[in-house]
C-alpha cells in the first residue's frame, strides 16, 4: 500500500518535470534561437522614402531537385523587406519570374525560427494576396521603381540566375538610377545584369550572399547554382561572415547602388540601407 | 456562550470579506506590475519616463502585492492577526490621502478611492475582532498583545484623532494654512499664476477620427508676456476657455497647415479673442502660403455674425474694427528650411518646414524663452529639419500614430465593408510619424520630455496606452506623455524643471 503511493508520487513528479521541460523548451526556444543569430532584432537606423516604389522579386520554383522536398522563397526574405519598405512609407509590389503564386520554403514559418515580420504576414491578407498573385516580371516596367530587392531561398537557385529577362530588366532599372540588391540566393538574380557600360553588374563589385560553406553545412548541394561560387566566377569581390554554422551569420555589403546581405538574417538591414542609398531620410 | 462578533457565521463572513479585500489588493499589485502605464493614468498621475515606470512598478506594485498577500494569508489561515499588516498600511494610505486633500486644490477625484480604502480597513478590523471574540485562540500571539498595549493604543488613538480632526476641520485648516490664499486661487486661473517662463498647454490632442476624450488639435504656448495658439481644431476654443487661457491676451494664432482638424475652430477662436478683450485690431493669424485664403474665407463667412455682435453689444464688447482675423504669410525660409517669425521681449518663435505631403508647405514651430524651449511638430513624417530644430529642447510635442493598431482597424473596416474608413486608416500612415519614430527622434535630438498628441487611432481606454507606445520606452528613456486635453507643462525661466498639471479633469 505504502509502496504503491510512493510509485504514484514518483510518476507524478516525473510527469511534472517532463511538462516543465517541454514548457521551458517551447517558451525559451524562440528567444534562444534569436540570440544565437537567427533573425536578430534590427535596431539600426531606419529610413524613410515616402512616395518611393519598391519591387520585391522572388522565385516560382517549389521543389528541391527531384528529391520531392518542397522549397521556395524563405519567408522572412520576402516579409522583412516588405514591412521595412512599408515602414519607410514606400509603395511595395511583389513579383516573380513567371508571376502567380510564390511558394514558401516549408521551414519559413516554423514556430522556433519565424520572425516578427513572418507573424505579421500570417495575419496580413493584403500581403498574402500579393504573394498569391505576384506580378510576372515581364509585365512590369522596372524603371518605375527606386528599389529592386531580390529575395532568396533555395528555390531562387533554380530561376533567378537563369532569367535573361530579369537580368535585362535589372540592367534597365540600374541605368535609371534604382538601388538593386537582395539577400541569400537573391543576388543570383544580378548575374545576368549589366551596368551602363555593358559590363556585368557584379564584376569588380563588393557583394555577399549565401556561402558555399552554408550550402555544405545544410547539405543542399543539388541546386543548380551556389551564390558564392557563381558570384566569384562572375568577377565579384565576394565577402562574408562565418559562424559555427553560417546559417547563424549576418553580413551586409554596400557598393554604390548595390546592397546585398548574406542570408535570411539580413533582410531588414539590407532594406533600410537600400532606402538610404536611394536618398531616404532618417526615421 | 459566544458573543455576537465571535459567532461562527460572523467570523466566516468577515473572513471571506477580508479574503476578497486581499484578492482585490493582490490584483491591483499584479496590474501595477504588468501595466504600470495604465495604473499611472487611472491613478490620475501623469505618465512618466522609464525611471518613473520603474519606481511605480517597484514601489506601488510591492505595496499592493504585499498588502494583498498578507490579507489573503490572514484570512485563509488561522493567523488572523496578520490582517493587521494590510490594515496598518491602509491606514497610512488613508492618512496620505487626507493630507493631500487638505493641501491639494483638486481633491474630489480621489474620494472614491478613499471610501474604498476605509471600507477595506473596516472589513479587516472586523475580521480580526471577530476572530478574537470567537475564542478559537486561547493565547493571543505577542504581536496582538503588543498592539493591545496601552502605550500603543494611546499613540494610535492620538494619530487617529489627529487625522480625523484634520479631516473634519480641513476647510478651517486649509484656510489658515493658505491664509485665504485658496480662495484667491480658485477665482484666479492657474495660468495667471504661472511663474515667468515658457509654458505649454494642450487644448486639443485628438485627430479627425472621433475620440470622446480628445477634441481637435490645439496647443498654446505662453512665453513670458506673449501668448500664442498653435492650430485650432474643432472644439478647441471651448477647452481654451475651460483651461482659463486668457484669450484676450493672445499675441498671434499660428497655423501649421490647413487641414480641417487644425483650423476648424478658427471662427470661434477669433470671435472669442475679439470679444473677451473688446479688441479693436483683428486677430493676427500667421501660417504658410494660403493663410490669407483661409482667413479671408472665415472673415467673410462670419461677417454677418460680427455685425450682430456689434449691434447687440456695441464697442464695450465688440468694436467693429476688431472682428475677424488679419492673415500674415510665413515665408522666406533660409537654407536650413527655417525662418524666425517673432523676436521680441526675449521671445523667439521659429517656423520651419516639415513633411506632410501632399500638404505643402506644412510647418512646425519652435519657441525659445528664458533658456527654455519647446517644439510643436504640426503634422509630419519623421523630418530631418524638425530633428535639427528639436536638438536639446525641453519639450517636443509630436504627432503620433500606431500603424499596427490602424492596420487592425483597416481589417475590421474591410470585414464590415466600411471600405472608406479602411482606406483612410491605410492612407494616413504615409504622412504621420509612427510612435516609435517619435521616440527615436526624441532620443537622437536629445529631447528632455516627449509629448505625443494627435493620437491615432483614438485610444478608447487607458488600458491600451502600453500597446500604443509599443517599443517607444525602450528607445527613448526620457519621459513620454501620451497627451490628454487639458494638460499643462510649466517651465520656469532659467531652471531645469518641467512641472505638469491637468486643468481639465
């Protein structure tokens, strides 16, 4: 009799400890991951470009090779610049190579890593609508924009760097004075663009993007283009930061009107530096 | 044989009541901990900066939590004497209130709180008495015996008599203490008694969206001998009168821009300035290009009214020559986008350009007097010129909106198919500053005290203050005041103090 009550007591204590551990994990998980470097809170200077227009371009590709694993744009690489540009009072359009629905990397909105911007997106029917009905780049005059932002994600490795049309349109926008750039796999979209003299846009320019190290670390090597590799091959001065996993690193490069960020952590900073480069004022 | 107070039922009832008192106090303590902003407003004190919130949470929060915890402990366990602890604290709270009532000219707001505290004390005392009579405890603990000692009872009695006496004779005492001054105070306006310095009053702090606590925007600035009224939104003239602002002494009315919520009361304001002082010169109205159109229009619309006033009251009240307004265009901005529009008797008023497109030009104003300074932003996005003008000022009065709250409104409007309201809530975000941006401006410009007006969206209850301010307090560690109509900030010349009062509560 006495031993049974003791067993019951032990079971209750163990259950209590397990519950507490799970609760601690769920509650402490997001801040711990944030502190490690994923989606750090942006506390730098913010900028204002009222009456300005920004275009965010993302991928249409939704599958990692023939592995059957889904991919697309990494959520915060689209949501963070969108809300930062909106905070800068800009008009923001969302486009993709073919138009229509932009797929999200399934990891984007994971409870432990999603950013504040992602949470806003999940409750914002306006942006959801823009993502589901993105504009095809062929229908857009890029010269009407002050800022062209290329969002990344593994899906971008399949179409941004292969689109001659995108390269052409970015060249036109750059010639018209726009600030161009992006984060993660997004800068692949700069590969086919040229400057006013017809030389490749990234040649001899300081840029950053996803590192080969990160590609190796995450073991997603089946994509057709790897940003560090491709940008170096195109003659860019590639710079980056490293961490014990590059997924946690943050790095931004500014070279005139080209602003790039290493990965999903840099969207807010790149967006604000682009507004600054476009002549924005402090806010 | 049990006595009535010692009866089981009485004992149980008093016990339950004290537990309720404990619960209420505990909840108040928790409320202070989680939302000191709200408590600071509900307790009728003005909101403060990070340090103020810190002490509010720590001191007031600890007081309430402590009282609540001991009251619950005393009523839920057999150690009923523990109820003495919250009871003693409540007595001290009552003493503080009574003293304030004697000294403070505006005591009526706290009557409710006082009554509640007295009820709490009675409940706790009854519980202790009832328990003592119930005979459940043969030997009283040391503490209770100590409280029952003659020496303590005599002192306590004296204190109670003193407090009660003060309370009963407070009219006589206050009359004696202030030697008739209080009567003079009531008849004189607070504004007339202000020391020499720079003073800012908020006669209207709302926006075009209906707000039951805020009328259209209007801010007055008293600088030494000169009195300026910046903007006159709908309903603000009445507030100026209620705050006993001496309208007849107005030096000039300054308009930041010509949105209806900034000029809609100009007719009433010009009439009152004219007739309060039987002025023979029209009111001087200064504003950006276009001010003549506005003033001429009002003059024309109210020319008939002016005739009736003269016909009825004559020169003693409404001399014809003083009716309406005289427009003066503010122009000639220097390379720093500012121009001094008034420089007399040590008072300097600077107008500067702000960003409120498509309203262009739109102005902000800076006032300097006696080593003190204030900037009134008008309606603007975060603006570099304003930031430069605000460098080191004592008070920055800035318009503020919370975009997240407006976005919720937009969605609600769409859900209820009020499309126009939703569009407005979205559109206005492109020409007003967000609340956190104002905090960054205050931080970067080294402003001493940030006052937010033109609150958008209207905040229906003070419980939403923290939500409205968002991360602002983390950005700017000076005091941030979320404005209400009737607030007055006094800055005596050549000092550092900023005293605030609330003239419309």
